[in-house]
C-alpha cells in the first residue's frame, strides 16, 4: 500500500493529512513571518489585567514568540529589582 502513490493520495485526502510540501511551507511561514498587528505589550497587559477596551492577538508564529520573549526580558532587566 505504501508504495502505491494512488492509495497514499487517497488516504491523504480522506483523512485530511498534509503532504510534505504543505508541511514545509507551513514551517517556513511560522519561522519567518510575524502576525500582523501582534503587540507583545498588549498581550502581556491582557494577561495581567484584561481590559475590554483593547484586545491583543495571541502569538501565532515563532517570530511573535521571539518578540514576546524580548519584551518580557527587557521589562525584567529594566525594572528595579
């Protein structure tokens, strides 16, 4: 079965599995891009004291997480201990 490309394609389509190319593209998107409108400060504010005025988007990419980490570290090292 695994050697027959028609059967593999049928199984992939029936079960909604992603092909190798689709996975590569998704990984590239997650590692190189940032979410438009992602604001680390707003995200942190939302976690601390949620306000109904301003809602942030969740970090969706690796770059978003990097930005969030930088924001956390810069606040930690700038504030008096």
